[in-house]
C-alpha cells in the first residue's frame, strides 16, 4: 500500500467479519493482508478463537491501542446533539469543529505533550 504507507492496521467492532469479507473480495487487494483487531470492549462478546486472533492486547504490533478511540470521541460529542439538532448542516460544522478541537486538545494534554 504505497499510497497509505506500509504500517496500516484496522480496528473494527466486527473485525473478524471484515477479515472474512476482505478475503472474498477482489476489489481491494491492497488491504487483504492488513492486520485487523476488534476493540477490547467488543471482543468479549466474540468467540474464543476470534479473541485469540483479533484481540489487540494479545497480538503483537498494536501497542497500547484498545480500539475504542472513535467510541470515546462520539461519546464526547453526544452533548452537542440537542444543541445542533435544529441547525442547518452548514451551521452545525462550527460548534462540532470547536468541540472536536477541544476534545483533541484534552487528549494531547492527557498524554503530557
């Protein structure tokens, strides 16, 4: 995958199903062998075989990744739903962008950068 780099990994709630679909498709050959994991909060409901092959803490190369970053981001935006519901989409972008910038800064501050 020269366009995206060579160290690409995918973490998806049903990564085991995604892996099976990728193996069957011929339209995406560049990501057929990409490592796929399931987020640690979702993996508990998967089969033991899936847990061994798709758990980011069990497999090498995932570091401290838990696969739940997007879930936390959407949870952070939940408070904006009622405020932006009646806005036109063009007006919704500013408050959501400000919320996401604030969230990103909080995440950076939490790691001490």
